[in-house]
C-alpha cells in the first residue's frame, strides 16, 4: 500500500499558501526546480493535477483545493498536539463557506444553517455580495454554496445547479390596526417600503398594482431584507415582505400581517457547482428537493 509522503505534502502546502514556487522555495530554503519536482511526485501519487499552470502563476485545481483542506488539517493537527501538551487544547474544525445575496432573509439563512450552528467542529464563513460576484466565487471554488432568491442562469457549458429549498408566501405588513385592510384599494396613495427593482418579487408586485390601477407612494426601495425589516418597524408604512423576514415582530405584535397576496411567493435556492469532491457539509444542509 502506497503511503503519503508528508514532505511532498508540506511542499505543496507551502506553495498553495505562498501563491507560487519562488516564494515557497525561499520560505523552505530549497531551489524552485527541486520544489517543482516534489510537486510532480505528489501529483503522480494522488493521481490528480493539483495546480493549473497559468503563465508563471499556479492556480489550484478542484483536487488541489481538496488536498489543501486536508493539508491544512494535517499541519494544524500538529500545532494542536503541541498546544494540547502545553495545556492549550484546540479543536479540529471543518469549514463551510456560504455566499448569500443581500436580499435574502436573515431568518431564512439562520434556519438553513441551523444544523451546523453551535457545532464545535464546524466553522461557518458567510459572506454577502451580488449574485454575479458570488457565482464567480462559486465557480472558482472559493465558496461552497450560494443562497439566492432565483436559480442560476443555465447554459450548455454551465456546471451550476440550483436546488429549490423553500417557497414562502408574501404579505403586506404594517402596524396593527382595528380597521380591516382592503387589498389592493388601501395601497392607493399609501406609503410603502418595497424591495428594489432588481427583485423578482418587486417586478411581480408592480405588475399586480398596475393591473389594479393602484399607485402606492414609495417611501424606500431596499435591496437588503434586514434593512427592510428595520424600516418596517420604524416607519408608519406598509411593507412588502415574506412573513419570515419579520417573524419576530409579528410574534411580538409590533407588526401585523395585513394581507397575504395569493400567487406571489418568495423562492429560496441553493446554487451549487458540480464537483468531483463536494464539501460534505453542504449535503447535510440540503433536503431532498428539486434540482435544476
């Protein structure tokens, strides 16, 4: 049985973190040519290229990223051994990197991640950004999954797949009132807080009000659901949101669900890239759901 050469692994680990042969060779005090030979031996042993050679630069392949995760664990374990024997124990942790678009409900994100929240062996890295930037990071394997309100664009060359996680109703919410709310008539001339024009939810709502001949007064257009929630709490205005966004305010009676709009729903997707070595933590979070 072939055994892994840990000297080769450390050389690979150094190159990956230093970003190139020259800097890693200087750090390790070896010649770049010798370092290159050791990398080639490791690639032959594992049976996969670990770097793509792009000019003078080295870019990790998918197999290289997997190998780097394991190498990080291996060499971190050595540090943990020393820390433990010195009375400073640390925990081996797996990492899940999640991208979420700003319009996504924070409550939904928390519910999605809840199975991993609080686990001592898991580190969650959550970052927000535009759909375009997050999908680029997903394709570059910088993040493991993107949470979004719409599926990824599809074409024949795309390796992205979208999984429908949930579908939430959409409602008009506002301050509690004893007077019955008449939809859509009571929206005419009323102050409203709405998602931005980039939102599919906003497009559908505008189409609905246009057909009804209703013209709300737009007080704010917000592409961040957390901000929309705060504005709904602070302003005397109606807000268009999935109830999950203001769940705590509804329970506390600060806001009330005035009307649930039939046929209007907010969809939540997990966008993944097809990988030979997927992050196993992702599958722990995904229910059996439609994939497209």
